[in-house]
């Protein structure tokens, strides 16, 4: 059900920002809509999601109406703070958003449009379990204004899916992609590598299958073992092996090699697209540190330098909104040191990199050694930007430490 929320200062019941908060009308504004429902809890998952057996006091069929109350509250908060901006991106994540009827997702999107407007050409993404996508579902999503489907493929190999507790039929990934294409939607597929028992050949098979689907975008994430998950308990008891760092590195290099050969360019450490216009604009907003409001239980937001996050449980979230109160659990305004660290952490992950001018003294002095170690591209650094090499992407955390010490 997700990791613990961070600590922070209380948020007023009406959700107002701290005095003196100023919104920059030129900063893009993204919207994230969290749908916390899943049919089955995957053993590796640490997201704020719930199966029907775990929920008490919250109803899936009332969820859209509940979330729309937060949308209305957010409009009031933003109107009191500065100019309203149309949403430049909208992202339905979870959980499994497509467990809700397409009509509910459409109503939520219409609520966003009515509250803030949606910019012309905005990217509107829905995450989907392959088993939930039919021709009719894809067509209805497209008709409501969705432009992009992000399909949770994870693997093409049955025993790997089983190790991850993924229950979808691998054949349904191709069916879901075909349905999305028929509806005129862009397509992304999400993969995970390093599952217990997964070999390099297994991973190659998944990459080959993903490439054969001809998506616009591929995300490939190394499996991370999160405390409190079923998989973490299985590893602790010795029932399954922990991920092998060296094997995961080999898997990453294979992904980069095969995807590049198929015409995909990396633009973030774990993401590849067929071109600039196929990049996930919503996720780029996170990495570039622009503004977004996250709606739903446990969702995090960042607006005008203020970070805030909602209560986690859907029942607590619904209860607060039912009496007209903000569902925000707490907030913080990070100081200069925290913002500098975060800026380096996020922007070194993307292809455009980080301006050297934004590094502090010690960080700038570390650049030469990082170039010598083959972690940072030398010619690009000489032109004023820190961009990771392939080796640097594998050791991104070490690069960040060197640039921020």
C-alpha cells in the first residue's frame, strides 16, 4: 500500500498556499490523476494501490466524483494564488486506471478541462493493464480526449511475469497495442528487468517482443526491492534470489543496444522514444522541475516551489473532501540546498543534461574526474552541459554524489 508519507508542516483546511507564494504563468502546469485500484497486488509493488479486499470505506464506483471534488478545490486554491494555467499534460496513473469505466476517466478529464482548460496539443496519457484494453475501451478513451496509452507489459516471458505476480495474458499486450492504434492513440510499453529467475535470454525475448509491437515509446526499469513488499519478504526468507547488479547492468546495456538499433533514442535513463515528439512530456515535467498537481490519495504535487502530498488511504481522502476540506496531509518548501541536490539528481538523468553553471564549486571541480572515468561526455561538458555516457547512466547515483558533495 505504498511507503510512508514524508513529514511536513500542516496544510490549511482550504488548501491555501503559504503567504507570498507566486505562480509563474510561463511555467508549464501538469496534472496527475491517481487511480488507486488493482485487481491483484504485484509482489514488487510499493505504490499506493489497493485491491478490493484491502479497501474499507471507499467505493470504486464513487471514485471519479470524489476526485472531481479535489479538482474543484484546486481551482479555488490556484485562483487565489495567481493566474490559472491550462494543463499542458494530463496523466492517469495507478494502480490500474482502466479498471474504472472509460466514462469515469472521461468525466475526470472533462473536470480538469472545465477547471483549468487543457492546452492545445496536450499529451493525455492513461496507464493500462493489457487485459483491460479492448477496441471499445480504446475508442472511448480516444473520444474523451486521451492521446496516449501506456501499457504495462513488464515481460513477454510467462515465468518472469509469474515471479512479478503479474496476471495478464502476454498475448493481450499485442491486442491492446492494436486496439490503441486502431483508435489513433500513441503507444508506450513498460518493461521491468531483473526479476527473480530472469536470464539475459529471457530479457532479450521481452525486448524483441516489445520492439516487434512498433510502439512509439519504451520504458525499461530495473527491478528495485522495496521494504514491506511481498518480494522483499520472499528474498529475506531465502525463497527467491535478490536481483544481481551485474546482470541488471548487462540487461540495461542490451536494452540500449537493441532499442537504438530499432530506431529508439534514449532521452532519460530508463526511457527511449522514436523521436522528440514521442517522449513522455508529462514525465519530463517531473525531471525538469516544472509545476504539477497530483490528484488522488497519496498523490504528490509541486506548485510554485511548494511541495504537498495527500493522505494515503482512499477512505480518508474521500472523508476530507466530503466535508469540503483539502486532502493534503502536509507540505514543505525545500531550501536552496535541497533544491540544488534535487536539480542535479533529476536533470542529470535526461539527455539534455544539466548546465555546468548550476553546479556549486565542489561539483564543478568534480566534472574533470567524471569525464576521465568515462561517466560524463567530455565534448558536451566543455560546451557547458553535464550529459551521462552509457557507463554514466549505469552509475548515475555515483555521478550525482560526485556533483553534490
